[in-house]
C-alpha cells in the first residue's frame, strides 16, 4: 500500500511540474529580441485613449465570478501541491 501511495504522489508531482513548465512555455509566443513594425496614424492615438478609458472603467468593476473561482482554485491547488511536496520531503528525509 505504501509503495502504491509513493508512486501516485510521484506521478502527481511530475504532472504538476509538467503543467507549470508547459504553461510557462505556452505564454512565450513571440521572440524576445525580434522587432515588430508598428504602423502609426492619428487614429491610433484616439484608439489608445479609448482603450485607456475602457481599461479604467473595467478596473473599477468588481472581479468577475470566473476570476473569483480561478483565485480560489489556485489557492486550493497551491496548498495541495505544497502539502504533497512536504510529504515527499519528509519521506525522503526518512530514507536518506
């Protein structure tokens, strides 16, 4: 039974590490040193001002239900992950 539990915990850790690295790789779509041309026009200034006003208006609103749910799930998963790491650390300290 203990062997099965250790295997499951190892698989969970590898899965979570893979998820963290996978999400980090996915967020970098553009090359960091690449230069992307930007066309400038006067309408761009107007669009930027409208975007700023829109962002200010949306920031004043309370967080959406999805954001609250995501924050809650993040706390749960982080707590679970920390617990798993602590358990495996304690097991490894007993063995070595």
